[in-house]
C-alpha cells in the first residue's frame, strides 16, 4: 500500500495509521528470508 492511499484512508476514517496497520515480526509468522553469505 502506498502512503497516499494510507493517508486518504486515515482521513476518511478519522484515524491514525497505527489504528489500521500493525507492525509484525516476520520471524514469528514464519515469513523470514534466509540469506546466504557469498564465498570469497
């Protein structure tokens, strides 16, 4: 979602972004990315 859309939603609903969105922990949800180091 882009910020312009979020701003319009908040104006229409008379709320703040934190009322709509929740910051999640990707590791807790199993959506974390595994990174591999490059061989040197």
